[in-house]
C-alpha cells in the first residue's frame, strides 16, 4: 500500500472513530442524566423505542451502505442516479416498516406515552437513512472528514437539547424529541456538504444505462440477507421483554445491557483496522493468512476477556453511577441491573471473536454463509427468550444473549474450518482464557492474605470502603494478567512486531 494511501486510511479511521466515540461519550452522559429522572418504566420505553428503530433502520438501509459507496466509486458521473435510486428504495421500505409498526403498537395495547415515544423515534429513521446515504456518497469521493463533522454536530445537538429539556421537566419526550432534532440537524448539515463536496450532479441522459429502483433492489438483497438477521437478533430481546415482562423490567434490563452495547465498539474498530492486512495476505498465501487470523483472534481476546472481567467487577459502581443524580433518586430501583450486566457482559468475548472470524470468512469469499449464521442467531435468540423470560425475567434474556453470541461464534468457526484458512483455534481461545483465570486466582490469593477487606466474595471487590480497595485490587489483578500473558507466551515478540500490519502500516 503506498504511503499516501496508508495515511489516508489512518486519517479516515481516526476521524470516523473520533466522531463515533465522541457521540457515544455524550450519549452516555445523557443516559446518566435521564436514568434517575425517568426511572425503570421510562427507561424501558426509551430502550424499546431505540431498539425498534434500530431494527427498522437495519431493514430500511437494505445493506446498501458500503455497496452504494462502491458503485459510486465505479461510476462517479452517475451520483444522482445512484443516490435517488437508493433513497427511493429506502423510503419505500421505511414507509412499509412504519405502517407495520403502527399496527403492532395498536394491537399490543401500548400506553399513550410509549406509543408516542416509539412513533416519534421511528419517524427519525427516514431522516437518518437519508443522512446515511449522504455518508456513502461522501465516502465514495473520499470526503470522510465531513461525515465526522456531521456525527459531532448531531451529538452536540442531542446532548445540549436533552439536558435542557430534562431540566425543563419534559421527561422522556424531551429526550425523544432531542434525539429527533439531532437527526434533523445532521441531515441539514450533511446534505449541503454532500452536494458541495461531491459530484457532478446531473440527471441521466436519455437512453443512458443508469441505476434504478429495481437495480438497487437486486444490488442490496444479498447483503441485506447476509447482515440483517444478525443485527435484529441482537435487538429483539428488548421487544420480547417488553411484551412479556413490562416497561420496568425492560428498563432494568436495558441499563444492564448498555455497557455491552458501548464496549462492542472496541472489537468493531479493531476488526475494521485489521481487515485490509488480512485481505492482502489472502491474495498471497493461505498459510500466512491463517497465521495472521489466529493472531488477530488471540489479540482480540487478550483485550476482550479482561475488559469483560473488569466490567463485571465494576458492575455495581457503574450501575449506581447511572442511577444516582437527583436528591430523591433511589439507585436501589436499578439494583437488578447489576446482575444483568454481570451476565450479558460475557457476550463481549464471543462477539469480539465473531468480528475476527467474520472477516476471515469475507477474505475467503464465503459471505453467503452469513445468511445461515444470522438466521440461526435470530431463531435461537427468539426461542431462548420465549422460554427463559417467563421463568427468569431479564436474567433469562441476558443468558439468551450470551448463548446466542456463543452459538454464532461456533457457526463462524465451523464454516472457517471448511475453508483453506484452518488456524490453531486452541491456542487463540485457550491462551487468553488461561491467563485471565490464573491472574485472578493469584490476585485472589494475595488479597486474602494481605488485604481481605478488599474482597466481598470470590468474584467481587468491595466498593463500600471507598475507591482505594476497589482500584487497588483491580490494578493488582491487571498487572498480574499482563505478567501471565507474557509468562504463558500468549503474546510474544513476534506478535508485537506484527501489530503495525494490523492497522495498515507496513515497514519499508
């Protein structure tokens, strides 16, 4: 890869990551602000409205994001034809989905507040899917920096309006309308930037072979089938929990699930950064590709496993931080979110591994299997939630999430074994796991001998005696974990030399 291309990739990755991370950070503080104000019931409606909208947005986008960028790159003189065909298809799907949503809300007998919140949030999908089309056009013309500007602007509008309207006493609908306004603000900025910074913009000439709605439908259908089921399977639990357990249970579950949603950005960024290197190797040698894929999986788990364990240790202070905020707030109403978080966070290592194995299958040209993997994940998750929620409530929903992600990983690995990239899975999976178990075991023994007051059980650190015992115990374990990572040769010098290639940098 030429140095200029490498710098371009690095710059674009940084800008997109910055915009996305800033948006997540500001949204995190909005969640902290509204949690004690809305309580479990209000938060339940909020999580329902957002997850239903994510499902509808996934269907509406029709897998066209990357494909639209690719096709415009091939024919940059047909910008308007591609954009207009994509928008018509998306708006048509959005309208159909919105009608079905209205039917569902009326049939399920939702409260007036819940119905209004869901409908307003879902109405934003028409705006957001249009803004995402603008993103694709800008990416095709290598103007990613303007996409980041839109993300930052939208996040600031959402943050400012949410805090203002919550302070004004508008409650749930204040945040809902702030979310809607932020989408409008993003589109109002992105559309002019798209027309200004990309182009040319012209209508197809008579007789010119230009994309239309049917052509766009054929283009997006394979990717839509390959990706949609998996995304929906990750959000359907909120809808099922609302129907089977009510708003309060959904709010408790959603807050516990929030950490997993946020932390999943880490493996996503890593997988995006390592894929170009994996694709380069796939063009040369199956053996080298297998070795790189194994190391990538091992690197991912070296980070994901301790991140999940630390989140489990910090579950109580994290949930209580969200639940506190007003003088009359009762953090005890979200006490069960602590256990939910300690359950669902173990989906992080499985999904992190899925990201790497997923990219390996793409490098092998086996994208078609994603339809089966995603369909199986959706089916398993629906069945498990139907069986576990009536008996175990939100804990059952959390267990269903973890099992579904584990089952998805098993299918990914099964299909990888049927390609030419058969790497050493035992080392990749067992090494980081053994380092985690050994480091916590030693830390537990040291703390029991020297500072027993820092422990509140076999798997938790005390948080009632201030931050020193908790942070001291966590720091001791973290240091021991790194010691065991190197002592057990989970990570070696050759692995460290390979890391620059995984972010698109090459020596020489």
